[in-house]
C-alpha cells in the first residue's frame, strides 16, 4: 500500500449560498440576476452558464446546488481525464436529503406520489449525479455530521490520500432546505473543492481564501486550524 504524508492542495473551488454562486472558473453570479432563488429551477444551469444541461431539470434541490457549485469550480476542465478513475467524491452534511424527503412526503399526502424525486431520498444520490457528470470512479462517501462539525469530508479525503486509495478528491459540504421546518430554517450553503496531492502536478488556487468566509472557514480544516 502506498502511503502519502503530504498535504493536499486546493486545485478548484465552488461556492453557493443564498446570495452568490461563484468559483475558481471565474463564475460570479448573484441570485438576484438569475431566474429564481437558490438553488434555482430547471432553467438555472442555462441561465448561469449559457448552455443546456438536459438532466438538470429532474434534480432535487441538494443535487442542483452541488452540480451548480461544481460547475462554478470548473471541474470539467480542472480534472484531468486520465485521473478521474482515481478521484474520490465525498460529501459532509447535517441535513442530508431532508428537503427531498419532505417533498416526497408532501406528494404522498396529496395523493400524487412524485416518483422522480424518490431516488433523491438517499443523500448519496447527489454524489452519484456529480460522479456521473464528471466520470469520477474513485471511492464515494456521504458523511452525516453533527451540528458544529466541520471539515469532516476534508479529513476523510486526507485518509484516502494517505492510504493510496485516491490521488484527487471532489469534496463538498452542503446544507439545503427550501421549506422551513419548526426547528430548521430555510438554508442553502454549498462548498465544493477539488483536492489533489502535490505530486499530481496540478496548480493550487489561492483565491478561496478571500472568496467567501464560509468557504475559507471550511477549507481551513485542511491546515488543521
């Protein structure tokens, strides 16, 4: 087994909250300029990036947010094709697929079960959407976190790097809820980062340190701070 002790670098990043969609691809959009509030509608991908994504319309809110943040990160160009089989995909989340669960429950209560949303009542389905779009074939893991826990997926990526199971990782944190609950407010905050071992030879980006406070705070976990 190959053991890597070096610190991974941030090669690309994407950030989505209720005000902005931005990333290292150069994307910087305000939701007030797009077609709907975060995380948008079936038309948002075209509105944000100027081209169609034929499957975007069917996605649940969590998957839409992740796909948009990953696109803002520029994963399609930042990820070398020959390394995608060695790229892990990891998500940390407290709310998980609660939004899809509630949406499906409402459709059942109305007597009109919303079949297409049912697959998204598993939080790992959103990772599958990222993996399929970008050809990621490394380890995949959805990690449930407690309130206040941060950078759990980043630490998991470092373990995969140390064991030699991956050389790159698409790592995300996502909390998305479109309808408030008694104890949970509406929220939409997603961070996506492409991490790589230095030996891979991809250039580190520094802009994340000033791009968004939430993103910077999350990625600070890479440095143990």
